[in-house]
């Protein structure tokens, strides 16, 4: 649901110019230094990119799902590291406070997250709990007016930069699964928190993930999201479709970028006396990529519009996430193939994208988890 | 001080220009349009003057089709306070634009008018100068630096031999060169708010100006394709080629 087409167009044009002129020329620097340059961070803050999904009353843009995926199509066209830096404030790092937080929690944190003054990280995954998130072991034990949090969280995006963590911890060990889990807002300066070394990842240099270790971290009971036990996790699970559509849209953007680069290369590179784009086997790869990207874009937009219309999109979001991210890897693979030997050396962006986009099929639910969700939904509906 | 900025909707600078198959004009079908880059610099300069407390109000004006309101909204998002749209579907030529702008200047009584030095569609580089002539105001063209000091305007101009600095009495007309400033990206919340800023629609008729074309466009040709360049091994080889192949030096 795009509220105002003209305004949206100006907004997308502005983001596209920023991506083309400010971000794409700095991709290599980010890959080399494994760091988003401070001047870029400050430009992203100035533009308001940290608060896309946070409501206007808290200083954000309050975009609809359709608006969000349109923005993600644009942001996807450059290194995923840039998107990752603003990603947590716009998604998993703010959504718990937004949906379940008390008025005081919202007023305290959301404006700072929208402006990018602080970053927020989402602490769910643990060494022994990934896809089976509800089996997590981190505990939060009530101690008078406080809770004591203990446990280790793994692969936490933006952990080294975070001002606050949304921490999922078990408040009731008697209740197995999701119902026993609560969500806490934990400030990064709280004693007892240790951030591990940054993970050495296959790609996405500049985007940082690390372990976060909680050792007797004492937080006031006002840090409990919604001031009720057993709330945060359930809501987090309910809005997973939103994150999935966002990643699907980023994958579409990245695939479009890889295809643009591949097309340009194919038209410039000459073999046998003519551009390789003259050859039909190259043309087939270009065409397959174009059609698949178009299909994924349509899926993402359709699912986003349905979600804005208030429909349940669990199946559609999983379909879009699975198809778009798998498609993106295929397009990146063809991109390397079209570039030939040049695609295997880091002089061309396609080598980096090939590694960067691999992650899309893993986080926000692996492809296999999406398959399970889709088929379970199908079976459940057929049984009714 | 009120600052008036004139902007133009043109083909986006990233777009590869194509000529219609009958050579009657440039093909604009499904082509991305944007604010002329020199006009972006003009808007940026006006907004900076406002941020410095020199300007009190920034009014942005354009002459063109309804779709040109998108560029006005962009200017509003960048910090202009209100917009005037002189709506016409006619092909607007420099003199017609200058005449309409002269009327707007007469109505608005700005302390300073800033325009891009030229628009990247036809590269005429005329409107600012014509506006100065029609209004009888002093002009500083191709500005690379602008400062208001003691009620006078100091304009540094880029000229062939270097830089020239002029002092103008206000009100005055300034046209912007590329190095005057680097325009900012619009803040996304400001883009949302731009919708609520006032935009007044006028017609050439109610301004009392005639925009009908005085120039007949006969034919549009794309520039000749350039040969690929070569790398030379030494300065001597370069000089040899310039002398004997290109024959540009003797």
C-alpha cells in the first residue's frame, strides 16, 4: 500500500542516487577494511535510513510493507553490509519494542533507534539453538525487582556497535518451548556483558556479527518488554513474515545489480571478434536471470500488498523468501559464469556478490525452514 | 531576504539519450526525468543561505508540464519553503522561460534569484542572462562562490583565465556553476513532509506571458559514434600521433 505515489517516487529516486553515487563507489573500500566508513554512517543517519519502519510519531518514516520492499529493492543494489548496518534498527532490533513495548519503553528507545543515535541488536540465536529457536537456553531469573540474565548468543548482527540488545531468555524453565520465553531490552553498558570477536564470515565484509555473552547481567524488571513474561518471543515469531519479505526484496535488488554488471560485461567483452553478448549461450543466461528476477519481484510485491491489506502472508512470505534468495544465488552464479575468469577475481564486484548473497538463503529462516512452513501451511489448510 | 530559485525538469543525467526514429526530437517515452543538476546546485545554495540566516524564505519555481511538480516536491524536500508551478505543455524556450520568470520576480520581489547556468537537455545557457536583461537586475553568472556581505552580493565566477570576483547590489541574478557546492541528499522524513508544503499552480495566461515557440526544430541527430581510444607508449609517440595522424598540432 503506497500512500502517495509521487512522494514515494521522490523517496526512491533519492535512495537510488545515494546508492549509486555514495555507496557503490565505496563497496571495495568496505570489503577491504571490513568497516562502514564513518562519513557514510553519518550520511545514512542524516537521510533517516535507520528509522524507515519506525512510526512517524517516534521520528521514523512508518513505511508500509509495500513501501519497505520498494526501498529494499534499491538498497539491495549495493553491498549487503550497508543494509545490514541499518537493518537491525529497521527490523528485528526495534520490532519487539514497537509491538509489545510499554509507552515508556517506546518513548525511551524508538526515537534514538529512528535517528540512528544508537544501534539495536536482536539476541535470539544460540550455539545450540538456531532454526529451533524456541529451544533456547539463556535464562532470566527473577530476583526481586530485577532479573539475572545468563547465557550465550551467537551470530548477533551489529553486536559490536549495539547500544541496546533485545534479548530472548527463558523466564519460566517449567514451560518448554515458546511460551516460557520473554524479551528484555538490555543496555550494552550493563555490567556482565561481553562481546566476542567478530565472526570471520565468507562474505558481507563490513557487516559484523559476534557472540554476546551474558554473565549474571542484572536488569531491572522494567527492562522486560511489555512488562509481562512470555510476551516478546510470541510477537517476534508473528512478525517473521515481515523480515522475510525484506530479505526477499534485498535479494531481488542484489540479483538486479549482478545482472546489470553481467550485461555490461557481456556487451564489452569481446571474443572471436565480437561482444560475448552476441552468443546465444550467454544470452540464455541473461534471459534466465531476467525472468527469474521479474518473477521474484512480482512475488515480493504481491505478498507485501497482501500483508498491507491485513491478510495473513505466512505462506506467501516464505515462498517469496525461498524463491528470491535461491534465485539470487543462481543469478550470482550465472554472473560469475558470464564474467568467465574475470568473475573469479576480485577486480569485478560479481565475485564479492557471489559470496555476499550466499547468506540470504540462511538467515531469517533457511530455505529448508521455509519449505517446512509452506508445506505445513498447505497441509493444515487442506485438513480444515 | 527572500530567495527565488528557478528549476527545470530534464532527462535524468544517467539516461542514455535516444533520438526518435524520424529524427523529429529526442525520444522521451518511458524515460526517467529528474531535476537539472545545475538547478540542484541552485536549490542547495539557497537552502545553505537560509541555514546561515541570510535567507528568510526560499521559493522555488518551475515552468513545465504537470509532472514537473515532482521536481518542485524534491526541492521542497531539500529545504525550499514553498513552490510555484507555471503549468504548460508547450516546449519552453529560454526567452519564454525568462519572460515568465520576470513576471514571477515582479510579483514575489525576491532579494536574490538563483538559477542553474544551463539545463542539460538543450544546454542553451541563456535563461539567467535573459532574466537579468528583462528585469534590469545585475547578474553574476557561472558562480563558484556566493556570499552576502553588508547587503551586497559577492560572486566568484569561473572564467577562462581563472576566477573573477564581482560585487553586485541586491536584488541580483546568480547562475550556478558545477563547483559552487555539492547538493545534499534529501532526508527521507523531509520528503514525506514536502507534500504538506504549499505549491501554487499558475498559468502563462494569468501571468500575461506568451510561451508559444519562436524557434522551429528541424531535425535532431545523435552525435557521431566515437572511435575507441588507444594507449601510447611515450610522450614522443603521442606528439608524433598528434602531428601526423590527428594533425592537430604542427
